[in-house]
C-alpha cells in the first residue's frame, strides 16, 4: 500500500516485506512525442533521498530532457548492447569485430551492472581502467577506453545522458614514461635510411590518418601538439606553406609553446601530395557522418568518429611500425629530433643553425644546447671546407 508524502504529491512511502519503511516516487510527464509517460523509482531509505532524485527528474523533464528521464535506469550493458545492435551494419567488419569483442569481454563484465547515467570518473578509473592495466599493456587499455568513449558519445548524441564524463581522462603510459626517462636524445632519433624504411612500412600497415600524421611530423619537425592543432586553413597548398598557430592535446587547445613557435614553414612535395590525398579522404569520411569539411576543421580526425584525433594515436602507430620494421623504438618527439638531426648532419652545410631553429620554432641557443652531439661533426666539415677553398685557390 502506498501512502502519499506531505512534501510532494508524487512522493510516497510504503513498507516492504520485512516491515521496513521505504520511499519512492512516481513522476508523470510527456515525452518528446507528446505521449504521457511515468517514471518511478523505489527503495529509498529516507524521504529526503527520494525527494532529491525526484526534483532532479522534474527539472530534466521541464527543460525537455525527457530521454534522460526515460533511460535513467539504463545500465551500461543495456546501452552498449543497444548501441552495437543499432549501428553495427554501418561499421567496417574489422571495427565491428573489435567493438563486439570489447563490449563482450571487457565493458560488460567490468561495468555492465552500473547505471549509465550514474557512472562517474572515479568508478570508471578504478573498476575499468585500473583493472585492465593490471593485466594489459597501456596501448591496449587506450584502445578499449576509446571504444568506450565512442559508445558514450553516441549516448550523448541520442540525448540519453547529458555529457561524456570520460573524454578528458588519459591513460598513463608507463612504458612510454620509462622509455623517455631512460633514453637520451642520442637514442631518440632515426638515421635517414631508417626514416625511409619507417615511412614505407607505415604506408603499408597503418591507416591513412596515422600515415599522414607520421609523414608530416617527419618532414616538418613539428611537435605532436602542434600537428594536432593544425586546421586546414593553416595549410597553403598552392604556395606549399604551413602555419603553426596553436597546440592541442588531452589538456585542450592553447597557444604554441613559445613566441618562436608561431611560425610559417615551407613544405616539400611529398608532404603536400599526401595532405591533398588525405583531405579528399577526410571529405568522404565527414560526409559519412553527415558533415561537410570546413577549412577551420582540425586536419587529423578519427575514421571511427570523424572527430579530432586523440594525442595518443601516434604513439600506438609509431610503436606498431617500429616493431614491424625492426627499427629502434623512438617517441613521437623523436621524429622532431630526427628532422633536426638530418638537417644538421647535412654534409654540404646548406642550412645554418639559425635556419634550423626558425623551422623548429626554437632559438639558436636551444638548438646549440639540444643538438650538441651533431654540431661537432658540422665543425669538422667546416674545417675541411676551409682547407678545400684554400687548396682550390692555389691551383688557380
């Protein structure tokens, strides 16, 4: 038997089979189609607790968020089953297989019983991310985390939940941290012949986004965040120029690192040709998501969502390619060091330190300090060059 509360006509108390007093609410509202619905929830221990939830439901229905009310008891398992069943035919076979496996083997076992609307970052971190990190590599956990975020973004788009609480959560990559901590600059760059091998294999085994980003980092020496912050209007295809105006990573979008980082640099034919191909691909991908490419869109996007790429994607791509080629492992920042080292090692000394500093967005002093291992070789070349000039003068 239900007994009305004096506090709210939709609030009731009752006694369960053990004789304990419990509270519940029954809220009537109209959904987006004008159909009368009822939302009820019981089992509250206090009137205050039940009333607090009821007031939240009322606010949501008043502001038109009726779907959030309707699906407020949906579990994570129910949503991901619905998401997969609804959209699987629009995904590539490999994507469909990967997501089905992630949902069945990881998301549902670890998070399935939680209510979708109530799952918070702390619970997600402890019960999903930390549990996975105990037995899997961080790159694998990153992939599973990305699949979860895509599913949650879809729930937001369907207006079932108001926002994605997990977008800014970053997976700590201990392997990457240890590698950076234990390796000096001398190990964190590639020779020219290794770059050729790297790019050839990358074109063969990774998707066009990963390859285009990798090639651009190699050919320009951009910082990873600078590349992620590029928009199409930062590329002048006709004049083969690229302008750095911002940096973007898991912390958000912000100005470049220093005032010298604001710069415009020249692009060579391989980089321009690849960007043209990639832009055509981006237009097709965005159309599949019902969007047209705009010049102020970020350049590097995910084929799975059409949204800007996460800043860990290049790590996974680079690791995969170096393992397949047998080339020593380097970090994404190592591609910047590779670009600089190759230029500074030029036997003909066609670029001076100021030229390289301007291209990288550094000062000449920073180049001097960072690339001490290269500059002595240049000094030797300069000495040889001076001798050659004198010998040449004697023979005239």
